[in-house]
C-alpha cells in the first residue's frame, strides 16, 4: 500500500513578539511546533525507507546534534488525535516544542491524553 496523503491548511503567517504563530482568525498555530512535527515525520520516513540508518546519521546530514533528532522524533509517537489537535491549532497554549523536547513522551496514547488534559487543569 503506497498511498501518500496531503493536507492543505489555509493560514496567514504573522509575527507577534518573539513567537512565530499563524492565525486564520479562528485558531492559533504554533508554527515552531508544527515544523518540528513535520521534521520528525520526515526523519522517520528516512529511517523507514532505509535512506538513513540512524537518527545520528540524520543529525550529521542535517548539521544537528544527535539529541535534537532523537528529541524531535519522539513526536512521531503521539496519538493521532493529539497530532490532529496540533495541526488544527487547538493544543493547550503552553504545550510547545520546547516542552516536548524537555519531557518524555509516553508511548501509551491514553497517558498522552492525560498529559494534554493536565495542561488545561494545572498548566503543566
């Protein structure tokens, strides 16, 4: 099964302070987080197809520290509904790329959903 899916999201990019966001008048997208998510899935694709053998090899090719590729690739473990929230700009405000890089992401999707829920309750 060799199917490629593509999603088009009509957005207008604006700068507000130091954080880059995209606003389509209904949602606010964390562009940095979305770019990290896109890179993670691209790198996972490189590994899955055998184009690259390890995350460290990807890091060398990209001129990055290996920890960067490994931290970002954890985003590929996110539950589909959480990824959908991120893509739709509906993630909790303080859930950003830095948080994902500094905190472990459980493999269990229910545990991930509890973390997202706690963002709203406690401001994780």
